[in-house]
């Protein structure tokens, strides 16, 4: 388990919530946005619940491509060992300065998702139930003014 040292949890959550996400399916990218329903994706990939996780840049610190690929391989091995179905996904900034590949997971419980996020040093993951808006789940304690981000859950509350 990796320790996260975040200077400003609210600022980090706002950046993650404002990022763009997509699930790659049959050559198409189905967009995801925090706070919005994922109706198109849910129609193609029905499940009770969804989560998006990456192993790239643990603790929100940039790592080399080689280190990130190694972390991703470890995450894939962990998902395979647990029998967790997945679909390629990615997160990226609208200005194109940041991009991270990841995985859309199906029907992973909140506790299992939190364990995976912490094991791979991820400060935030996406998680939502079918028919509900996409939510950001931060692996941090709720900071002051957290109400400013209505689609964010704080796992350490």
C-alpha cells in the first residue's frame, strides 16, 4: 500500500472531477464526465455498478512510461487473479497535457475498489451505480469546503 501525500485535496479533486474520461469499445471512445450519467456506456456494457481505475502515476506524481507500464501490468495481473472483468479506458485533460490509460471495471464493490485504489497509490477513482451520474471517489479525508464538489465522495470519512 502506498502512502499519499497530497498538498491540497480539494484542488486535486477539482482537477480529477474536471478531467475527461473515455472507455474504448470496438474502436470508439465512449465519453465519461464526473457528475453526468453514462447512459451510452451503460447501454453497451450493462452492469449494476462501474468503476474506472488506473495504475499510472501513483500518489499523483509523474512516473516514467516504463514505471507506469509496469504498474499497469501489476494491476492487470491483480484484476485477472480476482476475476474482475475490465474494458480499456483513459483519463485526459481537455488541453491534451495529461493522459493516463486505465480500466473500466464492472460490479466491483466499494470496499474492493478502495483496496485496489490504495494498493496502486491512486488518490481518486471513478465509481457509480447503473443509471446514476458518474462520481469521483477520493481516497482521502474530506477537506474543508468539500461541498463545492457535489459529485465527489471521500473514502476516508
